C-alpha cells in the first residue's frame, strides 16, 4: 500500500509567460527529471532506515496479500470518494 507524498511549485501564468524561453526550458528539463530523482532518493532513504532498524533488531511484519486487498477494497474507494466530494464542493463555490 506504501507511503505516498505529492507536492508542487506553482507560478502565476503571467509570470511564466514573461520568462525567457531559455529559463522555461531549464524549468521544463528539471521538472521532467524530478520524479526519477525523487524515487531514487526515497529508495536510498528507505534502504538506510531499514538497515538501521534491522541493526536495532526491530521486527518487520508483512500483511498477507489477501489482507492488503481487503484493506484496499475498504479504504481506496472511501479516500477517492471523499476527495471527489471535496473537489465538487469547491467547484460549486460558496
């Protein structure tokens, strides 16, 4: 089921339009590299943390696949449904 995070940097469209094309290209290039770099750094961090936990003799447990599927069946629709409802309320306005 994992651990997920998301985020972003945002810019006013008028500011973006005012940037030189060379700057836009740099931003677009870096933006394309971010997912892989983030995944690599995250994997390195998880590996380091796991090693430290193993050295400390922590016990690791894994849920059986059937249990993971049961959790997903219960949680995923609820999470998505809640998010969709929140977005619909926002788009409806005050």
